[in-house]
C-alpha cells in the first residue's frame, strides 16, 4: 500500500511537469478558490484556445484518445496524472470538456472515417468548440422524453423544437443533437441523433439567467433547421443507443472544485468571534468542521482507490460517482453554515465587505446546480442502487406505450 | 499509485472470510449472546491456531510478523462475522499497548502469550457512565499498587492481564496488572451487546507495574487509542458492509404492493446512502491502515477520520437495516439486532464520535497546514 507512481507513471509525470513548467504559470499558493473561469468571456476563450493548441502539440490533449483520432493512445491513469500536475498551474480550463469528453468520442464511434478526420483534430487543437443539445424543458433526468422533432425531407432532415441547459451554445461551432423522428414508436425507439453546425439558419440562442445571476447555459430554439442526412450518427430510430455513447464518455476528471471547501470554513471559524471566543473553539462548530473534513478525506482516498484501479488498467465502475453526490450537498451546507457564523452580516455579498471576497455567499447561490447538473442527486442514488447494489429499476409505466400516447404534465 | 491491499493480503482476507463463514455463523454468535459462555472458546482456539492473534506481533515475540495491514484485513472479516471472541481487547488494545509502551521485559512477558492466544488481555479506561477524563481519573497507581474501579472493561471477566489507565504521582500511568493477583475482584456486567462480554473490576492495592518508564502516560494512551481506532474501523466497515448486504438481500426478496420493496426509491435511496457512507468509511480506514503500517506522523489525523467515519457508517447501516426489514427487523429471530448492538458498542469502545471529533479538530488546529 503506497501512494507512489510506478516507474512508467513517474516518467510520464516528469514529462507533464516539464511541459507545464516551460509553458504555464504556477498558481499562487494561498489562493484557495478556483472559480469557474469565464467561458462567456471572448478574451478567456482566446487564451483557452491558445493553451489547448499548445497542449495538443505536446501530446497532452486527448491523452486517452486512440492515435487514429489524433490522440496519444495513453491510459486513463496518465490523464489523471496530467490533470493533477496541470491543477498546480494557472491555465484556462473547461472550454473543451464537453466537446472532447463527450461529443467527439461519439462522432468517432458512430461517424465515418471522414467525419473523424474532419472533426477530431480540430476539436483537439481547440480550433472548433462543441456543445451538447440533449436536455429539453420536459426532458431532464428523463432524457428519452425529448420531443424536438426531426422530419425527413429528401436527403435532409427538418428540425423543430427546443433544447435547454446548453453550455456554450452561443460560441460553439458544432453541436450534437438528439431528436424524435417517430412519435408513434415507443419512447426509446423513435429517436435519431445528428451533429449540426451551430451557425445553421433557424437556430436561435437565448441565455438563461441563473439564480446566481450568471448565465452559463442557454435555451436553443430550432425553427425549420435543415440538417443533411450525412450528419446523422447511427441508424434512424437508433438515437438512444448513440446518446448512451455520449453519456458514458464523461471522462474521469479530478474535478477542479467550484466553490468553498472545509479549509475555507475552518479559516473563517478561526477569525469569527462568538460569545465564548473564536468560533473554532465552539463545540457545535467543531462538530460540523469534523464532518466536512471526514467526508472530504473519505472522498480524497476514494479517489485514490479509483486511481489505483485505473493504474492497474481496470475500469472503475459507477461507484466512483459518489463524489458528485457527496460534494454537492457539502458545498451547500458549508456555504450556509459559514453564513450563519457571520450572523446578520452573512447576507452581504459585496466582495470588499464579506470574508473571502464573498465566496460563501457566491457558493450558496451556485451550489444548487452541483446537486442537479450532470445527474441529479436522485438520479445518482438510483444509479448506485441499481448498478452497484443490484436493486431493480423503477417500474416503468411508459416503456411499452407509443410516445404520443404517454401522459404529459405541464411542460 | 497503489492504494490497496496486496494480493497476499487479499488472499488472507478471502481465507478468513471462508473460515468465518463456516465457523462463525449467527448461531455461534447467538450462543454467546444468549448463553452463559462469555466468548466462543472453540472459535478463539481456532483463531489463535491460525496465527491471527499474532499477525502483527513480531516473530521474536512469538507472532507471525505479518504487519498491521494483515491485521486490518482480518479485523474487517471478524467485524463482518460479529466474531464473539476477545480479539479486539487482547490484540488491538492490550498487545498494541505493550508493543508501543512496554519495556523489553514486559514485551517478553506478555506478547508471546497474547500472540498465541494463551493469555487474553484488555485495556481498562472507563470509570462508569461519563467521559474518562485522563486528568480526573479516580483509579490510582502508587508505590506499585493499583486501587479503584474500572467499569466497563471489555472482556474484563475473562482477561488474564489488563492495562489499566490510572492516576500516578506525575500524571497518568498505564499500569500492567495480572488479573489473577490478590486485590483484584471482578464480575461480568450486562451491556447492550452480550455477544461481547464486559466486566466491572475493582482493584484494592493490587500489585501492578507501569508500562514503560515513568511519564508520557497520556501520550502513550493516545497512541494506543489511535492505533486501535484504525483496527476497530476495519471491524466496523466489515459490519457496515454486512448490514448493507442484508438490507439489500431482504429488499430484493420481500414483496409489498405487488413488487419487491427494493424497487421503491424510498428504499433504493436509503441503501445508496448507506453505500456512500460505507465507502467513505472504507477509504478513511484505508488511509488509517497506511498511516498505521508506516507509523506515519499523520496517524492521529488519519485515525480520527477513520474512527468518526466508521462509527457513523456502521450505526447508519445497522439501524437502517432494521428499518428496511420492517417489523421482522425488530424481532429477536432476525439477525439485524446483532449488528445494531455491535455497531453501538464499537462506536463507544474508544470514546464516542463526539470526543473523536473534538480530538480531530484539535489535531487540525495544531497541524494548521494539514488541511
């Protein structure tokens, strides 16, 4: 039992370190917060694209991709090692995660060799950015309930409908899209999958204002958007199967944390004075800090167990998804508790007045999304119950009915 | 990165699992729970014969020299099987105390007997239903004799030797007492888990000797508790995992409203939450095992995290296992209560979650940069 790299891993780490040291700035120590960088900011995107191009040149983009896709043909543990090293540097992150993690693997798996050659390298080098057009107002956790319509018209399809929660739609070049081509078929059978040019006529993009006031997501409206049949991935009616490829390709990331952590609330508790001295000396406060420390440590070492499996060439199962479930709630409860320590002053969001530049207040307003996006807490529990513990799937009232006979609520 | 037990230790774990599945059925646990025997003597003999008691004791003291990682995997299986034997008292507590603090003579006197299972040891800390504050102990050690009352002492009715935490002339002392000496009287005491026996022990000028030299008693006690916390955490993870499996199995076979109750999200989500708690506890225990085996400076923090995580996971798993079983889970006949009893017992054996949380934060305050 050790935390050491194998000789091969150590060599790869040294290479990654040398590349980063030469090409990037180290992150200042003491800056605990890693806010989600502004993908919405054109200047940020410019820097992100330049950095991605450098990574691609050096072979650190697409580490796990096969060589035919333009990747390195490396292993998942190499990806984790690179991510660990990169996390020590101030580089723009996040712009390409969806494209490289989900969209392009689907193109390469289901598309033609020409598709692969045309799109994979340009995505890898950061020239082209991709988005994912899956969720709809009435199809979130129940993705297969989507109703964006695709109708055949010669060698084209005509798409009408609405997608939602699309990150980056306003600046992406291409997107992957699931539609319903047959409303009389059963729910999972009438779907067809495409990739589209986001500049196609008939696409309208409107930002969604979140409860935090920011706008990371969009609604995307389709009005008679024409998509060539050559951009269909998989057979007509096979869109569900193709979608699963996209969803299963979520890469193993070490996840740059968004928001505050136990160390931040620990520091706050040192500074805040209660009646009987610093909050850190109060037993109720210590109890909470211990809970968060213990669960953070538990996740850290669970991650090391996952890495061990990767290091041996094993594929970690859905058990590695417990991190998402634990972190979302923890973020929210740390933020709320830290604000309690500030008493009435906890409501202040002015970064000049609130501790840690109002990070706790900001986390309070962003943390609800950590419990919803990418699989809600409830869906994550279902996944653990069904795929890890082997419990039966939910009894489905919609499985054998034609889609257009399903009961619908308020969309 | 190799944050896992090696193949040899996994083989040991599988072997232990197979043996205990056969030798330590719930009928065996119940025989101790319901009967007059304080522990299962035949099982204890087998465990000693297989060398488990001596696993982490060096060969020069009659042990197998497998190291503490070996003891961790055995602990997980003993916890899973609810083994009704004095293993934890004798090995995690007494042997660890002698290993950590004993003089060469004390090691030679006691370790071979503890390793072979010929003698049973224990650690006596508590003095009734309140926090055993090391600075306010009523049991005293003066001029080579021990006086006072310890209650409850795990396996105190069957132990041959006890390490007794007492007030000395200069701070606390861990005193070694042969429990067959004059001046020692003891009687079993009823507890929530009769499958593990406990006793009240009264010392009246009983002859004893300090473990190791004078001074450093409190540090030694903390060290022993930290080391034992990791080993107990593995027992607790084993018990939590078994409780989860019982609940899962029952949820699959029990039907209500025309379907297995395991198809209801109220049950699925409950079990998913137990799974998450158990995995976090397991990961914290693994880190504890690493720190224990290396005797790393991180041990106090790692041990506290392992203990808190394991205390909470096991109790959650054991109480929700009863809940999933419904009324059947509340019967004497179903095995759920065996785990429920053990979960609560183990959560108090080294001090409560509350105390360990305070201890953890105290370590973090002084470590400062460890966060």
